[in-house]
């Protein structure tokens, strides 16, 4: 636990970050383009050409294979050099989401976690100029994008149909290690990351778009979600944002961002890391299958793993379903504002229907 002096210093740090990210949020909102078409086929064609043109930035052969791995918030490529056998994973950023300072802040935390051996996560790979954050130019003259390269590591995401309980016990312990680090890590000068609070998720300038635009959401469903979101806001206001409950989190520990290889679990993709409630990290871990019966067992396993490393009170653990519902409602907004992404097309209206069922349960069990 922190003493009074440490707690004051911690709160001052996050106050600075919150104010900075709130200010940047207003700027980004004006700059952010409509999401539909962000990864249209012609855009992906141009992106691949831009990545190929940028291969020398990381001293890769022009003969390197460029393979698109995933399109979500960002576009991710596997770069394989046949000359020296090197493999890199390149993350090409969505336009208008993160500022350069925010990306550099993310990378600073990753390097700190690596330096202190908190978790196992792929190493960052600088360009020939020594910089981690690079710009890649569009051959067609479209706006440049930021890009970051990572070491390629073996592994696969845990299978949803497999026995996830042991992995969630491991994940609980890894999450606790990250939280311990976040509570004590002195923020570097100029550190800026987004704040994932109720205002950022559901307020007037939501970071992932308005939840009311949810796919298939009608007036009755909107009213139901309004009541559920109001309930979440009241409960989290009581829960509070003291330094032992609110700080720097990964914020997107879903299965796609976990790599398992034998008995090893690696955490990847810190692109959404920011300031939020620590318990939000569990909610993000069950993204897109929050409604499945297995989630209750995963919650127990995660808490067990967490407590093997750090304290977690019964009062805090009882709020986990509230955070799960909050994340589900946030993803309703994300799917609506990222309609060009394959995952959004796969989830569709059914995901919104599931969110409404979750809202009903939450109002019944937690009012």
C-alpha cells in the first residue's frame, strides 16, 4: 500500500495526464475522420504499397514478404526478409486516433515493463535512425501514417473453445504485476495517454464514437442502455478513483492480444493503454464473449491469480460484473464506428442484442 506522500504524488501524476488527454480529446474529435472507409480495399492496397516502400527504414530487403495479419483499430503486417531470415511485426496506425506523444508514451511504458521484467512482451525494433516511431508515406499522396515495428515472437491466441480457466489464472497474475508496476512507475516527462472513464466512453465526445449509434439499436433499446449506463456511472462514482483503484492499465487484454506458446503467455498490443480503473483490465479480457456462461469461472480464476500477486478486496471483486457490462456497452459503440473492420461485420446486430440482455441483468442484479 502507498503511504500518504506516495499517494499524493501518484494522484498529481494522473491529474496531469487526465487534463492533458482531456484537452487532446477535444482536438482529436475535430480531426478524426468518419470511420467507414478507413480500411476500404483501395486504402489497404495503398497501405501495402506504403509498407513495401518503407522496408529500408528497418533495413529490410525490398524482396521481403509483406503479409497483412489483422485490421482492427490499426493495420498489422508481418514482414519477412528472405535474405537474413528476420521477421518483424509492423503496426500501422489508424489516422487521427493517437498523437505522436501518446504513441511515444505507450512505447515508454512497454520499455519500462521489459526493463523490469514485469511481463513478457515483444521487443520494440527501432528504425535505422534509432527512432521507434516512424512515418510511412502513401504512394498515392494520402496522409502519412505512424508505424511501429515489433520483434516477431511465436505463439497463438488462446482458443475460445479450449479450457481458458488456467490461462485466466495466469492472466490475473500478469495483470497484477502490471498494476503493481503502474502504481510505482514515475511517469516520464510529457507522458500522455487517453483516460478511459465514463465520460470518455459514454459522454459528449466519446473516444470510440456514440453508443447510441449501435447497430440495430432502437428507441426502446436506447432507453434501456441509458438506464444501465447511468447505473454504472453511479456505482463507479461510489467506487472512486483513488490511486489504489485507478491508474495506468493495458485496457485491451482480450484473447487476440494474448499469445500463448507452451506454458508461456505473452501480452501484446498496448495501443489502448491509458488511465482507468484497474478492474477494467478484466472486463477487456472477456471482450466479445462477455455473455458466455464460462465468464463466471474465468472471473473466479482471474481473481485467484491476481490475489496470488497483489491484494484484491471482496468489495472490489464484486464490481467486476459492472466493469464487464461497461466494456460491452463501449464495444457496441466501437463496432458501430468501425463498420469497415471484419470483426464489426462479424459481430453485427447480434452483439447489440446481447448488450441489451446484459443491461437488463445488470439493472436487476445491481440496482
